[in-house]
């Protein structure tokens, strides 16, 4: 069976290129170009796109690192593999760091191993291309949305001189209703949205002519109403809208102004984003899980005995796949919170017991640096929250403290309650943070420090913030350089009455 994907092989030894090309032909690779001169290979790469570049390390005139660096300038998204001898392993690692190659393979290679890596490399290039296309679609959609919003703001600013003109020429619908929710005024755009003339709108109860798609109870304290829609019965369609409310007093009488925005375009943008996430889930999570399971089978000996060298390689591959899967899962969790598609499943539980459970699971990570957990004494108190999500927050903060604590140190956990609020403080005595770094901590993809506190994705603290804020709480940090940090979160109105156990 022929396998699609363009491959370029560069090695100064003719025997090596012929051997690889023959091997790949047997495995079904139909489009393989070989070169014994890296200069000629670069000329080809300038003209022709490819999905995978395989280069020897030791070559006259130009070594593999120099060649792959130049090749990346012409084809930055193409996956690269470096062939190297055992003695050149340090240079191969340098190539991974400096050039960003996908893999290095030691000579002499194992045929099955190199074929698997070549297939994975081609698949990686394909996935990067698909992700790039989706991101470009999102950028175009976001740009259009920004242009739309900017245009709307400019129109509003141009008409500030005349209030009646503003109301009648708003791009959004505007209605005003009294304390009994009865509509007393509507602009032209509102009539268009409701597909009715003024006589059909005035006198109606505002909250009876809009529908809540999620059947949530309307809180009159909310100033922004989302997940609402207007039914156009004449054209048999539903118009998604976002409603912003503002209270005004006119002649000592209370009224509410509702600005109704048609968000059909935004919903389409969300659909594009959903398509992107669906592609990410299908094209990354599924093959990653399959790869991890296959590697696990191999390491367990279920697919036959393997030597120590291959076992070490499989362990590295499994760890890399698990790291990538963790990143994909973190991105998906962040997306669900940002898109409002992850709902809290609240239950009543003992906060102290949950923290003890989290510390017990993380105890193996303390041994390398001889660290200890210390939970300050407190009452057993029941709170109402999403237990799994709060567990994630606590684990993230504890893991963060472990990474940045000094050897032989202690990580303190303090639990306190005030009125109906529950507060957790996690205190480490590590390298600390400056005020400038603290301001960056809970932003997406930020590691919160100019000193590169860690090599993580920067999503853990951001996701923790999303979870705490979804509980109407707040999360923050305090610290000084070389004096440690305190990470705290407060869950407001979470303590269950009459459930405090002395």
C-alpha cells in the first residue's frame, strides 16, 4: 500500500541513502528524494515542499545541524529527523534545543523503529498544517468581528449629539420597560429583531417575548443576559441575542433600558471554534491515546520481548506522548471554561479531608527534595462546591509549591472560615516572586516570572483561576524574592450552615 508524504533524505554516504530509500519503498513510501550533497538538497527544498526531512549529522562542508537550520528557514513547519552516531548524542540533543528537530536516531538504526518515527513525523507535519489552517480561519473570523465592533462603536460616537437620532439609528435593538417589565419604548432595530411594528411591542412584558435557551432563572441583578433568543414567527427562525440592562430614573419613576444585540455572527464564530476543538480532539487525542496504549503493550512485553535499548527508547516516546496529551487536555479544559460549556456539579464535602487526600497523593513528589506538608489545625467544615474542580485547584497549587520549594523545606496549608467564606492558603518558602511576576501569574500561557520558574505550559494557574471564578470566588498570590510565596483562593458563600463540626 502506497503511503502519501514527501520525504527528503540527506547523507554524504551513498550506501546510506540507497538503503533508506529501499527500506521506505518496501514499507510503501512512494515519494522519497535522496541527496548526498546538502547544498543540492537545500536547492530542492527551496523549490519543492516536503513533509519530512532526514539528515545525517557528520557531512563535509555542512553538518546536519547547519543543514536543518537552513532547511527550517524555507519550510518551518516540516518535521525534521537527525541521524547520528552514539558519540554524537550531545550534538543531537543540542539540535533538538537549537533547531527544534522532532527526533534523533542513532546509527545503526532499527528498521521498525525508524519506520515508526518516519510515519509519526509525516503525521505530525499534517496535523500542524491542519491546526494552522484552523487558526487562520479563527483569526479571519475574529478580525471580521473586531471590524464589526469597531464599526458599531464609530457609528454610536457619530450620533452622540442627538439622543433621538442615536436611539433610532442604533445597530442594536433598544427597548425601555417599567418596573412591571412592560415595554414603553422601542427603537427601529428592536422592531426589526422582533419582526413587529411599534403597536405590537408596546405594552408587552419584556421577559415574556424573549426566551432563555438554557431555561435559567432570570436574576434581575444581572446586567448582561446571555443564552437568550427572539423567535421570528413570520420567518420561522430563531435569532440569538445578548441583552445588556441599565437602570434609569425618569421623573422619579424607575425604568430599565435593554440593549439587544443580534449575535448570529458571533455564534457562527463559536461554531468555527467548536470545529477547531473537534479537530484538535480527534486528530491529537485519539492518536496520542492509541500511541500511549501501544507503547504500554510493548513495554509490558505483550507484543514480544524487547531489548533494554529499545525499552529505553519506548519509555521516552511514551513520556513524550503523555506530556503532549496532558497539554491537549489542559487546552480543552481551558476552552470549556472560556466557552461556558463546562458546568459545575456542586456537592457538599469536607474541605479539610479533600486537602488531606490531595497531599497524600502528592507525597511521592516530596521525596527527591526531602519536603514535607504541614496542615495547620482547623475545624472540619462542610462546603458546597464542585469537589473534582476544587481538587484540581488544590493539586495545581500544591504541585506549584513543590516545584519551587527549597530542599528540606516545609509547605504549609492553612484553612480558614469567615462567615460563609472558605479560604485556603498554600505557603512555600522557595525562590519567591517579584510584584511584576505576580501580576502575570494567572494569565493564559504565562509562567508568571521573568526567571522562568518552570518549563510548563502556563495553563495550570490560569485554569485554577477559571475554576475559582466559576465558583464566584477569587484567587491571588503574595510573595517576595527568596522569601517564598503564598497562593490563596477564597470560595465565597460556600460554607454550609449548621455543618461545622468542632
